[in-house]
C-alpha cells in the first residue's frame, strides 16, 4: 500500500500515520502486518544496529507466557490480570495463556494507542472474562478508575503486568513514582511483572555501547521514546516489593522452558525481567 493509501486508512481509524507507534513497531518485530511507513522506517533503523531485534521481541513474548502460565497455574492460582500497555494482539496473548489454565480468569488489557483501540480491541474482548480499556499508564489514578479495570476485585490478589512498556517512559514522567501508586493499590498477595530494556554499564561493556546507540536511534526516530536503564533503576520500578527467584535477570534466564539451543545474541541480553510479590 502506498503512503497516501496508508494515510487514508489511518485517518479513517483515527490513527496518526506520520509517527511511528510503539505497538505497531513491536508487532513488526513479531512478524505482524499492521504497520505504516513511519513504523517500517524505525524498524529498519533498529535492525541496522541489531539485526537480531526480532529475537528480542520473541523472547519478551516467551517470558510473558512463562510468567502468566506460572501465576495462573494450580500452584499460585491467580485469576485476575491487569495487562497495561498490552499492544496489538499476537500469538499467545495474556488472556489465552491465563484462561487455558483457568477458564474463569479475568484479564483487563489497557493501552492508549489508537491502533490497538481500532484494530485490537475486538480480538482482545473475545469472551466475557476479557476486557479492554483506553488509558495512559502514566496516570494511575485515571487508569485504575476506568470501568473495565473496576471489574477486577481489589480485595483479592491479582497480577499487574508491565511488559516492555516502562522503557518508553521518560525520567521526567517519574516512572518509579507512579509505579508506587500502582503497587499501593494492589491487594496483599498480588504480583508485579516487569520487563525493561537494560544498560549493563561496566557489567557488559559491549552491551553498554549497543544500548547507548539503540537508545539514541529510538529517541531520534518519529517514535521519540526509548530508555535503557541500569539494573538499579529497573529494580526501583518494583517499588520495594520482594522479587521472586531468580530475581531481576536476562529474560532467557527467567525460568526457561528447556535447555538453551543457541547462543543468546548481545541485543537479546539487553532486557531484564522480574516478578515481585506483595506480602
């Protein structure tokens, strides 16, 4: 489809096609087709530095699947999930994994991306236990007050998911501050799952150099966001909760499903994931 045609399609759906979308670019790395010229430009810019970018997106998805499966399973038995910054639907979405373990599990997705609202909402709300809300994660009071989120029972444990979202929030928005608001709202017995781009600094010098280059490219793109944080900065986002073993680690090291069949590329190492528990 040509740019003019794309602009027409986007305008009809209320989408600004002149700026890249976090949801659409991430979907491209997973092989999705809902994208425009601005998204493809960002994708190609990142791939020029990190050709294994597709593997990063896949590792993020695999980590999310393992987290949800663990928490919805018999041993933990959580049946409420709040997936903030959910993005476009893809294979093995949160509600599919959770409801495979418990058909009664309630999942509320939240996103403020117009593409997600236009194209993804119907696919996400495919049963009576799955809901979608449009809200900005930087405003926890407004997000938690939406009618869809209100369907969750805040007197019982739940899971709050921030999967590859917070690295698109600038320091000026105080992500650690507003995450404390979310954590304060969670009932006792709840869990918080976060995955986030990582700048390893002296721990992995070549990774530090790549993180700096990638951050610059993300921020200079029409998307205009992207922050590789240190391990300490990412840990602060958990707002003092107790990290579950194995702690805050590279995604492929968080309870993998089996032996590693290939060497992990450098760019795949530049994202950490963790799960924390609220006593």
